[in-house]
C-alpha cells in the first residue's frame, strides 16, 4: 500500500523540469519526509551507517529548498 503523499512528491520532482517553482516544493516535501525517516531510524536505534542515507537526502533536499526558495513565490496558488 502506498503512502498518499508518495505520488505527489514524485510528480513534483518531475514537473520541476518545466516549472522551477515546483523544485522548492518537491524539495521541502522530501526534506520533511527525510525528517520522519531520521526519527524512525533513531527510534529503532539503527546504526549511523544505516541512518546516513536518509540524513544525506534530507540535507541535500533542504539545501536545494533554500537555493530555490525565491522561485516558490511563483508556485500555483501563491499569487
């Protein structure tokens, strides 16, 4: 069973090729998902080696979000 936000997140990452404002939105959603993944790994007491990939994805997604933050003003519904 799929999580309800998975298709939307994937769609945002595909749409950003044509609409740059979706890059910031997709990165933000992915970053929030990464925070949940990190908390889950910490809760089950996984090693840092097992937790590192989601930490890296979270860092990269938030960096991308802050780089593209100015494009978010063109996001549909913000005008």
